[in-house]
C-alpha cells in the first residue's frame, strides 16, 4: 500500500476516537474483547478498508496499532461511551446514544458509508467477550 506523503496526524479530519465512536454506533453487539493485540490487528485491517480509516495507518506508521486503539478506547471510557469491565469493553446504552449523535453530526454521507463498512469488518473480525 502506498502512502500519501501529505497524510499525517495533523491532516486528519477527525480524531481516532471520533472515528471509533462513529463506527461503534453501527456495531450490532454491545461488548467486545479488550485484547489490545487482537484489536490492534483489527484496526490495522480497517485502515485498508476505507479512506476514513486510513489515518489509523498514518498515525501508527510502523508502530503497534494496539497502542493507538487502546488510547482511543480509553478516551471513550473516560467520556462515558464505554465501560471497561475485566476482559471486555461494553458500549452502554448512553454511550450508544452518544455514538449515534456523533455519527449523525460529525460525518458526511460518504463517511457514514465508511463507518458502516468498518462496523461490518469490526463485527466479523473481533471476538466478543
């Protein structure tokens, strides 16, 4: 995969936690693993799934995706979107509502298509705990 030399963390339209929140608005289940290594691999795959997720690769560069994903998930926990009981993350009803609001207000129609495609990929490649 070739990288655009102008792509960087500073040129991203959305933060990674915003993209993650928009995608979580679409996933079917309310919980998923907290295995950061496995989640890092999922997000490495997501980076190739659509333009909205490509910044994950730009931010990670050659780094471990799990570190970036873990930071974004912890920000969502801190902001009340997710809970983090032992072994999993759980999207709360209030968190899902916040994610839906973010999805509707932050993203364009083409971004929402990417988020929905990403949610399908996430559901297919992430184990629930």
